[in-house]
């Protein structure tokens, strides 16, 4: 059973600063990692995907992966009040024999608050 | 032209009743899922369904059963509802790709159905 751990927060960051969100995972064989954002009362939406060690940048977002330490992080630069949400880290459970992923295991999410 | 839709959005019912939640995706995806998000906001996979193959999370009670009339639909039937079934249920779909060294799975979620069992 895969496990994904996140600090539930809340994590409070001033507007314009860098928000740093962290995640650890239990299965050393996990290959792909996802960050979803969920606003209160809304459904999760994918914001970043990473599978190689190192950094991956997309606009103000940077995902970092360290497979040796089984650690994934998400950095949000120039934080905006609209970034206030719960951020969910996820890994793929497995794969169907014919293709298609067998669901995601999510962490419990980190609640991020950007203070104006 | 919503990508993943669910009905109803809200469902309030009594303990012991049987209810269904419908899900449809118009993205042409091959895999569909049901997730449960509890009061503590923990999102947990219940079922995944791909090309008539069903994978069930072992912790899901057999009162829950998914039904897929075709590739675009995955409905959730719940029998003998219990208080603990109260949660938000999300349907999702994905079109996955696996290439050397990586596996990509972007899941598109429906808006959720808030189930309240009284």
C-alpha cells in the first residue's frame, strides 16, 4: 500500500514570497509524481507533474524530485492570494495490463494561505 | 461542454436507502475513477475502470458498486447507506501515456457530489 505524507498546515506565506510545500512517499519504486491544487468546495486540478530527479519549472511553479530521499516538493514563487488553496501530492498506484493508470494515492494535502 | 460531469451535485438521504451517482466524460478517455473525500479532506481512490477491467480498493465496502454502461460513463451505486458514507464523491477520467522512464496520468475531476446521510 503506497503512502504519501504531507504536512497539513496551514502554511502561511506573505504575498510575493516563495511558498515551499513538501511531500514524502513510501514506495521506492514510484516513478511519477503529481501536484494537484484544490480550492475550497472545488475539485482538484493538476498543476505540475515530475518524474525525473531534479527540478521542473512551469511559470511560477517549480517541482523538485529527489528519488533517493523519496521526497517531492513544490515551490511557488511570487505567491499571490489566488494561490491560497490546498495542495495535494500524489503518486500513481499502478497500471492496467492494457494501459491506463490504476488511480492515484494522494497525501492529505497542505493548506496554503497567502497573506496580502 | 463540461469535460467530466456528475449528477446530482448534492444528495441528502436517510440511512438504509440505496442511491446512485452518475458520471459522464466527453474527453474520450479510456480510464475512469471514483474517489471519496472525507470530512478531513482526505481524497482516496475507490475504483478505477479501464476497458471493462475493474480495480477495487480493498477497503471499499461491497455496498458500493460501479457500473459502466459504456466508455464515457461510470456510475456509482451505493446500497444500504450508512452515516459514515457522508462525503464528497469525485469522478475522474484520464488518458494515460507511458514512455521510457516516465508515466503520465493527468486526471480530470468532475465537480463532486456531496452526499449527506441522515
